[in-house]
C-alpha cells in the first residue's frame, strides 16, 4: 500500500485498502470556520445529540475577522458560544488563518486524518496528514459520529528534479504544475510531491504546494514525511505523530525545474500560466502578500528581500497579511515589518481578508491585483470586472515596486 492507503487503512481499522474502495475513517481533526461553521453547527444542534469527540473539533474564525460587519460579528459570537458550551477548540482574532494556525500550534500532525469545511484543508499534507475539504453537512456528520466515509483516492506523483532558479519558489512549482495538467488534471487524486527539489524545499513552501492541490482538482496533496517534517513537528504535536510506509503511485510525472522562471497565473484560472517577465505590460492597482498559501515567515523574508531599500510605486496598494499572530511577531523581530512600513506597505492583521473578496483589500471593477493567494476566478477578490494574477511573494513584491507585473530579476 502507498502512504495514503496506509493512513486510511489505519484510520478505518482495516488491514489493507486499495484505491477506489470505500471506507469509514476516524477523524483526528474536524475543522470549520466563520463562513462554513454556522451551517454545520445549526445542523448539529437540530440533531439534539452530543459531539462524539469534542477534542477533535476545531473552529477558527478567520475569513471575515476582525469582524467586518454585524452579520460577521453575530456568526463569530454564535460559534464562540457553541464552542464554550460544547467544550471544543475555538480560535478567533488575533490568532490567525486556520491553515497556518493548525500546523503552527501542533493541532494537526503527521498521520492524521483531517477534514475541514474549507477547500484548502489539503494544506496539512505537507506534514504527512491525509487532509481534505468537505461540506458543512459532512462536518456535522463527523461531529456526531467521529467518522467520515471516503473513496480511497489514487496517488498522482509529481517528481521534481534539477536546479531551482534564485527566485523560483514552491508557489512557482505548484502554479507551473497546475499549468501542465489543468484545473481538472488531478480530479479526486492525492497529489504526491517528491524528488530532490522537494527534499530541499523548506516546510513553508511545502505547505504552499499542498495548499493548492485543490486547484488541480486534487482530493489531497502530500509530501511523505522526512527529516525536515520531523524537525518541524517536534515539540508541537498535541498527539503522537504517526509515520506510514509509502508504496507505488498510480501515475507519475517527472518535472525538471532547471531553467524554470518565476510565473504568474493569469485571469481567470489557476492553470493559465505565463512567465512573469512576459507580463510587463500589465499594470496593477494592488499587491497582496499573505494568506494561507503564502503568509508564513519565509514568505515575508522573500518579500522583505525585494522591498528593502525600495518604495512601493505611488498609487499602488501593497497589503501585507500575516498568516498568524505568531508570524506577525516573528516578522517584527526579524525587522520585516519595519522594511514593509518604510517601503509604503499596508500592514493588516492576520486574516483571510481580501483573498475571498471579504474585506481589507476588495477590488473595484477594472482594478488589477497581483496576489500570493490561491484563486483568481471571476469576482474572487471583489467586483466581477476586476482581475487577479497569482504569484509568489518575490513577484508580488517586485511588481508592487514597479507598478506592473515583473519578475524580481527585472528590478
């Protein structure tokens, strides 16, 4: 059995499973947020029963927080009151964005089965969990039973070798990969990231890659745990980590990254990939650096490297969104926040904010943003007439200085 099959066999109490079979697996973490949580909780309350395992339930209010309006405030209060009554894990501002906070706090660890009422729950595959997004009613069922059913996904392995360029990041690798296979290229598959390039890739960038597996249709994304994984989770885990053996993948694609340039995904699909250096005619109104995709400390290190001693072009809004309060603190200690302020950036609290067109950076019609977030669909960050280009922190920061999309080496 491969890594994913081993995790799900263990969680289902079975000796073996294979791709295509159906199992009912025990959930280690059941996640919801301030958008998806209220529906799940209301459905749960209508059942009139107890939560099977309160310790497994995690609520993170991060999308419309700090509360952007009265409706948002009411939703957060509803979830806060529920969490207090039923003794489940609850986090709100200033804690941060769910997919940054859970690994950071050790709430998720290697070998876990994680479901979340958020499509980017696949992020946690970076530390060797089987993690996938589900609907709010699935979360309700899992709260009641402690389990959820799965069809075992096939594993689509992507083996990256060669030498990465100076400004080529995990974001470029996953965008390039989605560009090669398309937004339906890994439908209901677990995308495995392997090879010498992945072995060298920092944990933060592995999170970025797994985060965007869903943009290729993936059921999950994952990296088989190695020494870097073990060092990351050491001392964090609230439960014992589990490491499973890996086996054969259903299919494999080899990708040589030598000569790969920083890229962007152009509107309105994550698989429409172009070299950043070829997009110099695209003027921008806004640059966003942060989110559950690129809101970790190494992402800000990349942005600070570009912005140090430079100025954001007049008329451009450059918004910095730390993925968590801890990341914010680290950025302060390392001097990145000072660099951002001196360059003319706006420093926002740890929130999803503009990623889903929520607040703190919503776009007007005809406005253009370059963003380190994960989706660029029509109306994703605001008006339906706006346009979003997805990029790495290097590209977003360089573009903020130039006022148009450029590759960092063009500065």
